C-alpha cells in the first residue's frame, strides 16, 4: 500500500492549554483534494495551522510521507515546509506590492535566482491562475476572487507538493467561487498537487473534494470521515446532516467576488 502524502495520528491541539480538538487521526492521499469541514468554531483553521507548522500539537504526530514533522529539528521542519504552499482566507497579500511582486517574494526569499528568472517565474505562476495581464496591478485594484488567485499563484511559486487553502471561496459570489474551484481542480489534475482545503462552502465541498474529515465543536473531535458527497448522502449523525443539508446564503456579494 502506498504511503499517504500526510498522516495525522492521534493529535490534540488548541491554545493556551485549552483543547480545541482531541484524538484526530486521518490520512491524505497523494493528489487528492481533502476537505476539513465543520461548523464555526470547531477548529478547522487551527488544525490547518498545526499541519503547516505554525502551532505544535499537544499530543500525537503528523507524518509528511514517512517523516514525523514535529519530531524533526527546527531546520528540518523549515525544509519540509518549503514543500507546502499556503493560502490564508484573507489572501494576505502585501498591499504595497504589485501582484507580480507578491508572487515573486518567496522566490526572492528562498532561492538564489537572478532577477530576470524570478520575474519570468512570477509571470508564469500568474498565467497559471489566469492573471497573466494583472502583474502590475496593486491588490487593492483587484476583485476578491482575483486576490485569492494571486494568493494561490504566490503559494505555487516554490512548486509545492501540498497546497493548503483556508476558506478559499469564502465571501465570493457563485461565479467567482466556481472559477476558483475549477482552478483548484486544474492544479490537482494538471500538476499533481495534493490539496487540503478548509471550507464550509457546500458547492465547493461537493463539487471538487474527494475525501475529508468533519470536526465537531461540541464533542471536540472528528465525527465523520469521507467525501462530502458520501457524508451528505449517507451520514445519519445530526450535526453532519445539518451541515451538509443547509442552504447557502448568497446575499451581499457582487459578480466580481468582492464582499460589499
């Protein structure tokens, strides 16, 4: 049996001694789009922060391939982290830099490439997300959906094995959200990137995710595991059923993806 891309083994995590979730275990297969699901306050983003190295777990282990991430030295964890691309919900773009400069930043920080090579690679990454003509544009001049795509281009700058996305389509209108979903599928299908996605957006979860885990705030553990479609169609757990069968609010968003 092939080694999973990432294996989470019995971790508990939280802040300041308080437990957000406990005894969490799952595997993420290579080239899968894996969803971290659950209602508000259940610890979805906190789990992602633990997986990417920003928050050590209280107990348990996280294996990247066959290597125990949190048992490794700090320098080795930094090396492993270079294989991760991360896009936070806000996009976290530098407002004083153009789109191209934002994408080029990791290349300037972590490679020894010359300026010309860095600029060419940054333009290439922007073209991958459909923004080849937006390189000189400032983040404040872009729609919400376009800012998310710049964030993905920057996350792809170092050619990661795993792409972590925190609520990538939150606050976007259905058109921009679908465009982003199509991009995520293209990155997985065309480039073999493994995607781990925190989301509560049903169209995205049901449309592109092939596996996932459902976290519960009340019990502080994982209630269910499986693809979103499988959980929607077969789970009789009240919390899972309520989450997977709710309506999706759509008011307050414009066609370009900005939350007004």
